[in-house]
């Protein structure tokens, strides 16, 4: 299983970069996890768009879905040129019916509903979900294959259930949008120490920090994560291949 960070920013992209998105692939099957602002341009550094097999969306905030529309245009052009295998399946929750309906577009993309209570069979993986704590309904996502797994927290503030959901993950990709001084003030996000605490209590093998803020000294977030997690931790590096 290979995981490539495509974008690591929360809210809006830093210059020439993208908001949080990851490309996960195994046995030639490629899935894009979230598709926010700047993602479509960035992901083409690592795969042809027509080689994407699926997309999974954690929630409908713009920094996670902003580029779905242009992905659909790419699928439409690819279909017209007979270069695109369609429809491209886009998995997301249907708690927001209006947003979910937008995922299906002119026969070139098809929205598929996911539920926190169900396990999805997708390519080589079993994909499971856990509801997070965020201003809108949002799902953490776990990919499992061959007794190995990677967990994406998506956007969330602290939630005890994420400990069991992330238990002994080979890789935990955790949002860490908050500096410590904002705990309890800004809702719906984790701080560095909270991401580290989650990783420590879940006994994960490696922690990647993502959904970063564009302000402040980012090393403060990394140091806070290291203060509460004894394992390997780093900021997700755009384009780096993490293999488990």
C-alpha cells in the first residue's frame, strides 16, 4: 500500500500547492482521498487522471471538494476522447443530499453513498468509516488490506472513538490544524498534542500530520505532537511516497 500526499493545507491552499488530499494505491488500483482546492493540478504529477479508479470524500467543505467540478470536466473530456473509463465512482456520505447529488454528473461520474456503519469493498481494500466531530458531518476513513491499514482522521476535534478506530494502524494521517493555545477556542480540529495523543493511545506505528494552518510557526505543532507520541512523526511531505 502506497500513500502519496497531494496537498497538506487546511482551509485554503498555500501558494502553488493544494489543500489536504492523498493518493492511495495498491496493486494498480488508485483512490484519491478528498479533492479540494488545487488538488486536480497537483495529483497529475503522480498519476494520469484517467488512471484514477475511485475518489472518497470525507465531507463537503470546499477545502475537501472544491476540485470535484473540474475533475468531472476532465472525465467528460476524457470520455469524449474515448480515453476515460467511465463512470468514475465518487464515494461520500449522503447526509447532505444537495451536495451528494452533485457527485453524479452527465454519466461521467457517479456518486455512491457511504455509511459509518458499513464496510466498503473497494479494489484491494476494505474501507471503514467513523463519524468525527466537525461543524458538518464528516467521516474518518480506514483502508485495510493484508492485515495492514492506514487511517485518515479527516477533520475532527478530539473524539475517544477514534482511538479504537485507529488501533495499531500502520500509518495514521491526522489533521493538526491547531496551535495549542486554540484548544477549546477553535472547534472541529485537533492540535499537535492531540494528534500525538491519539497516535500514542491507539498504538500506531507512524504518524503524519496534515491539514496545516498557513500562519504561525509550524514547528510548534510538530514539537507538540512529539511531546505526546513516542513513535515516528513528521509533517506529511507533498509527493513523498509512504509505503506500508
